[in-house]
């Protein structure tokens, strides 16, 4: 599992200093991007090849609130690989306390037609190394 650290900033919170629920999706997106970059997948190269990775579906479960200034960690793990899509488990934790967790299914599509594409080999290789 890949872990990405982050700090909760004022811009992430509502008026009460609690992380706004939609911002967890941003945290997870950033963690996915950092994970792929660390694994050697160039998102720019995929874009240059007219490949986009899009969220196909998402299920999220909120357990605890996170607050301004807290240090969090976003975990990312590969759960399933298909021909044109893959499924990740992602969670956000404060130390060992689970804040929220999600199942995210992503798909590769052609940038202009938005039709499904087989996973590019560079991405498939990374996913196969990381599957749980």
C-alpha cells in the first residue's frame, strides 16, 4: 500500500474547522497521482497519447471528522485489474484512526471520443506489481 502524507489547511475546512466532505475526494486524487508518479507513470505521456484516466465509480464511507491543522495519511492499494479499468481501495487516516475509506474504480478512455481503451502497458505493469 502506498501512503501519502498531508496536512489539513484552512482551505480544506468548513466554517467550523472540519474538513469539508468533498475535499476527501481531492486528497484521494492527489494521493493517486503521487502514487503513479512515484511508480514511474507519466500522466503527461498518457495525455500525449490521448489516454485519460477517469473515475468510473466511487463509494465512500466517512467514519470520523478531520480538523484544521491535523496530519493525515492517504493510503492507496490496487484491488482489481480489468482490461480497461482498475479498482483501488483508498483510506484517510489520522495516525491509526480511520477517517474515511473509499472504493474507486477508474477507467482509461480516449481523450476525444471518451471510449474505453485497454490499460496502457506502463500502467498495467505498475498495477500488476501493486495488486493486493
